[in-house]
C-alpha cells in the first residue's frame, strides 16, 4: 500500500515536470519563430533618405534624432577628421561584424539588419551622415517585442567606441 502511494506521488511529480518542460520548450520555440519572422524588409531608396524616423513609445529603440531629455535619445557620432573617411570606417566596422547585414546604402545613408546571436531576433539599424554638422546620426530599433533590455543602446555605443578607437570619431 505504501509503495503504491509512493509510486503515485512519483508519477504525478514526473508528469508535472514533463508538462513544465513541454511548456518551456513551446515558449522558446514561439520566441524563436517570432524572432525570425519580424517585419518585412524596408524598401526605401537609400538615395532619398534625408532624416531618420522617430522612435515609437516602446523602450526598444534609441535614436540620435530624439530630444536630449527623451529616454530614447543617444548622442550622434561626432566625426573626427574627414567625413568620408569616417563614413568608410563605419562601413568597415559593420562589414567586419557577423551580426550585421548591410541591406541599403548610399553616400550618406546606411541601413543594416542586426541579428542577435542566440534567438536570432532582427533589429533595424540606420546611420545618416551629416557632413556639414560633422556627425553621423544613428538609430537602432527592435522589430518585435516591447523591451530590448538595452541591447539597441549597447549596440550603438559599441559602434561609437570602435569608431573612436579607429580615430574616426571624437569622444565628446
């Protein structure tokens, strides 16, 4: 009798763990599918872009075109030296990173898709060169979800640091 009760308790415990594992697996698979679907590619002509879009209200976007007191704001890259050389350095930095795929570019606009390593989420990253002002405006936004846990800001700050280390940007 005691053995039967013990076996029944173990069977219920094993069944509960199995359901928990199945639920966790289903959640991970759903996140992976959502992360891979994203938005359709943006077909904007890179030669016609004159400004970057504003961020939505969700916290999964940062941009240098937002107001400085806005939580979405990130400072633009301040160019050091020749603007065209700095622009080329930016292209090389993005080209060297496996997580970036440049999908549109012109003499003063660059759009890339950044793919996160584990769950393969896709984020849209844009840069706009303002030669007269000596800066590169930038924007990074997640395609899906509400929060990015600071990933977009970290991504752009990393690019800024690489530009500074390459001597193509100032650390204002």
